[in-house]
C-alpha cells in the first residue's frame, strides 16, 4: 500500500506542478533579416525624435521580475552625458551591429567600440557617450528592478 500511495502522490505532484506553468517557456529569437533592419518595422518598435536625435528601440525580452532585458537599438548622431552620484542606473552589455561609439569615462580615459565589437558598461559608470550613429544588440540588468 505504501508503494501505491507514493506512486499516486508523485503522479498528482507532477500534474499539479505542470499546472503552475500552463504556458510553455520558449526561447526568443531575432532573425538575421530582423537584425539587418526589419526589426525596426515591428509594431512594438519605440521611435523617438528629441532635439534632432533620432532613435528606435525594440525590446525583445523582459524577465518576469523586470530586472533583465534584451533588445535591438538604433541611434543617429548622439552626445549623452551620464553623470551624477548614481551614474548609469543599470549594467548594460552592448554589441555593435553597425557604427561605433566613443566612451569617455569621467577620469578622461577614452575607449572606441566599433562594429563587431562589444562593451559592458557597469552600473554606476559615468562619462560621455558620443556617436555618429549605430545599431546595437543590448542586454541590461538592474537588480533594483527585481525588488519592486
């Protein structure tokens, strides 16, 4: 009887646990054609034109806790200063599909990141971000978002 009881218990536990995840979790793909530019024609593309600075952002994934996000971003010419006591509010990994960026850290050190290269900007980084235009894949992580 114990074997039958444990078998029934295990079976009901398996059924109950699959009920918790009724929706199958699947990988998120961005195709080669989308990366070539079609992604920016999607309905969820957020286009901005502020003070002559144009950009388009397509978020491809956001974790359930909002702490982790991936996407594709395109910008025209841009000069941005990231400053203040907190600096960059999240960690960001960037891989450049086209264009380049010059990063000038607050200590004056300069780094140029070109097409086909990647860089990680740690949370708290301060400095200047200068470009004539680029397209990037990005990943952001902000543990503070998970606490909300």
